[in-house]
C-alpha cells in the first residue's frame, strides 16, 4: 500500500530538494481522546524503505495529517525553520554523517515548538530513553511500527508539547506579574503622613499595554517641620527598565526630602543620580513636586517637563501651569528649575496627574482628549468629594477613549489638600 512515496516519489525527494507534502486523507483521532488536526508531520529519515513504511503506517492511524519527508538533517532545516513549523517531527537519529543526540538537539534548536518522536532500531532502547531525557516527547522502534502505536505516539507527543508550552508560558506570565507587582509597590508607596488634616487621594490605573509596565510613580511624605512634600513623575518608555528606574528615582526623592533637601535642589540631585544610573543613555523623567504648608494657604511647586495640574476648589476646577523646566535627564547639566508659589484658597486641593490621563484617543481621526478636554470633564464633577472626583474623572477619561482601545498609557493621580482646621 503506497500513498505517494513509492519509487517515483523517492526519486523526486533527492537530498537537494525537500520531499513533497503528502496529504493522508483519513479523519478522526487515533486511540480516542481529543481530535487533533490537520497536523503537519515532518519525517527525517535517510532510508527509503523505512520512509515508505512510516508513510503507509501513518495513513492507517486515523490522524488527519500532511506528511513531508526529507533525507538529511541539512535538508530538514528549511521545513523546521518555516512558519508554521511542523507539529510533529518523526526523527531517525542515524542520518549518515549526522548521528545520535546531536541530531535531536539540532532539531530542537531549529524548531523549539515542535513535538519530536524519535525512531529507533529494535536494539536502541537506551538511545530512545536518552532522547526523552534530551527533550524528545516519545520514541518508537521502527521494527515494531504499528498504526495504533504511531498514531498514539504522535497524538500524545503533540498534546504533551502543547501542555509543556502552555505551562512554560503560564510560568513566564506569573513571573512577569510578580515582578510587575513588586515594581508597582515600589512605584506607588503608602504615603508617609501623620497630620490628620491632610486629605490624600491616590489612584493608579494601568493602560492597555500593561504587559509592558510603565514608569509612572508618586509619593507623599511629611517632614519633621510639619511640611508635606509630594512628587508625581513619569519615566520615558515602558518595560522593566523604565519601571525599575522609576522606583529608584522615587526612593531617592523620598530620601533627599527626608534628609532636609527641598525644591529645585532635589531635582538637581535626581539628575545626578539619573546620569550615573543610566551611564549616558537617553532615559529621562518628567515630574512635578509640591510642598504644602499646614499654616499657609500656598503650595510651592517645581515642574520638570511635566504637565500642569488642576486646582479643585469648592465651586470650581482650574488648570494651573506654573513656569517649568525641561525633564530631568533630558539635557544633563543644562536644565534649570525654580520653585513657584501657587495660592491655595480655603478648601482647595492640588490634583497632580501623569499624561496618561489626557492623552487617550477619543475619535477615529486620532484626536486626543488633551488638557482642555480633561478640564471640561473635571469641571463637570467639581462638587464631588475628593475620592468621587478622582474616581469619576478617571472613569470618564477611560470611557471617552474606550471605543479606540482604552487608556493608551498608565495613569497616576494625586489629590492633595487640607481640611478646615
């Protein structure tokens, strides 16, 4: 019984050309269990008689499969490197000049996602066991090749390989999630404030590309003199490097402030740290710092390439954009920053945020919400409590961009103000 790999087919499969892809038109799943198929099966075998035996046996397995035969390891590289790669490789370990487990290792390198079933001689059971240890899913003796055994071996090998890949992918995702959680805890710490008059609302919302963690961060601390210091920032880019840098800068900012440093000098020290950490790379951070006084209705603000902020009063919301300098690390050694005093009317709060809050796309033409649109949304919620104000504002921004993919970037928001004495 032959299905296309007879004498004529063998002559056509010279070592210089890959063998033809031969459909085996039999449907169902061999040996029960979930049905697979159609499967792409690559046979790597230098013996023509054995190739015909495998082809005939495969046709009787009940698997939906398309068989391609090649005679040598070099000839197998093309099919193994192609996309989509074979679902299963039936591999002879004795291929002329290519011998033993080195053949298997090469196949696994070229096609790491393929299931491999090693074909051995009757007296090569030890070689089969060694192949399993080296990464093959199963092995079969060519001298005892039967359709049930071959079908079961291919089906279980493919399913086992799929499970292995799924488990590996899950482990990678779990590790990434754990690492992201650790980085987020570093980026978004618990405020260190004891004054009960200070109202703090802190929120963080991941963007749609959360698999690439951003570098948004914030912090609030109270120093021994009763002053309250806040920072909100955004490291350029996404990914673990940006997030880790954000953690470093946030921790450094807290350390400098608790050591008694204030205002623009803190940004100068952060830039020195950034230049040393990044070794001259183009990483930079935009940020805003604010200092609040329990006995004075003002805030001292320093802006470094960061957007303005909102002033949320009892009956109005205003956008405030004090003069600012370049982002920290954007032009090391050349940027200058200054503190600016911002009046805080009784009952007013600062609302600091990162640019993810206003850069979401809101129409098919690519138009962004921008600061004007954000202010319009904020004004519609001016009478809400601080918690409701922040939560509703973020929800509205997300809803405005939902039809176009949702939030483009991570969003961090700090709402800071004094309750009446």
